[in-house]
């Protein structure tokens, strides 16, 4: 595929007209048309700008260029979908592999998660004063928790996941691990994961975001 054919295919794939591209690059429609017909060739900064507009890498070198996703310079950006506490309670590699609804909001993260990452909005005051209702946490399902870490856990007896501090308490007489999940707010009880009250750690919080709330 020639450079002109690649430009034309990328433009159509993005649903852009010749006029759209020309306007974005501040050039004439005739200039874009000439690029697509290989009459002239965009070079230098114009080629880079065109790559960004079309979302493809046009500067791969060689006489023929493949249609490739455009990757801007800078750190890799990952996304953490915002899910409900119910969904978090059943979160697993199997669940994470399932497509989420297209309208599902997500947060960008600039660190590579060890497993699947999701975001969760804090609801309630059991983790006050450090975590307020409306705050968002980013959870890494592949990050092993350490004592004192904040985790999202799922108890078999509860429908929704819970967000608490992680405190391992060794093992019981049968060798089953015992884990305490304790709140920061002393008005709430400490929960326990054990053989008598089974559950699991879904993931470890790796980022906490608080948004400024403006009042009238």
C-alpha cells in the first residue's frame, strides 16, 4: 500500500472528509487530495501532524507503509473501569475478560498494573477520615497486599465487596489463614476472613483520588 493509499484508507476509517483533514492541518483540500493520489508527499512536521489526525503511524519508512495504530510519545496509559461494589465482589480474571458495557466510565492510570485494574467509588464513612465518600480508588488485582495496605475484599456471606485495611493474623488450628479487615473509623466493626467466614482479597489499592467539591 502506497503512502497516499494509506492516508486515504485511514481517513475513511476515521470517518473524515478531505475538508476535515485540510482544516485540521490548515492546508487546502487540494493538498490533501494530492497526498492521497501520491502526486505530492507530506514530509517532516506535516507528516507527524497528519499521523495524529488520522490515528496511524505514517512515518515508518520504506516505499510501502502498513496501517498501524498511532502511538504518541510519552508513558503508556492504562485504564481502570469504574465498577460497582457488586461487580467488584465477583471480580476475577474470568469476569475481567468479559466485555463491559460501552458506556462504562474509566480512569486513566500511568502505571502498569500487575493484574487487572479497576476503579471503585467510596460509598459510606467506614474509612474516614482518610477516605471520604465520593473518593475514587484504583485497585490492582495482581498486587499482593502487605500488612497495613488497603484492599477490596469479598466475603462469601455478603453480596457487595468491602474496602478495608488488611491485617493478616496467621493461621487457625487447621492451618487455614485468618485475615482481619479493619476500618479506619472506630464506629465500624472489624471483619474477619477465615474458614468459618470464607472470603478472598480481590485486589490491593494502588492509588487514591480525591476530587475538589465546590459548594455555592
